[in-house]
C-alpha cells in the first residue's frame, strides 16, 4: 500500500495540490525503498531521482544510489533501464559511492 500512497502523493506534488511538500514525498519514497514491495521500488526511484535533480526533499546521492541498487537486484526487469541511467549519472558525478563494477 505504500506504493499506492506514493503515487498519490507524487501526483498531488506535481500538481501543486494538497499541500504535499518535497520532504513528505521524499519520506514516502524512502519508506517504499526500505519497506515496500520490490515491485514498487521503480516508482520510488523515479520520485527520488526527480527530487534529487531538483535539489528538493533533502534527497542524497547515497539514497538515490541505494534505491537504484534495489531496483537492479529486486525490481522488475523493465525498471532496470531507469536504474542504470541513475547509477550512470551518479557515477559520472562521482556521487553516491557508485563504482565502475556496479
């Protein structure tokens, strides 16, 4: 159910509705990464990536890398492309502890 809540919060945040803050959205995404179903990690990764790029919600490179790694190891194969893009971006920036081996 965390994934559903994350989707709703994300839509409200994007629409500037419901008073949803970047911090609330980031907290929901973090919860999905740590406690949600692996199938929901792709959504959380997209949200964290969006917030990271916008420098909102206090999302760190390390959190983003953790979410991407979880998608690679446990997510749907269709989401691996997104995870790869995120890991590549972090690797190129020397952020998140992403290694060439990953």
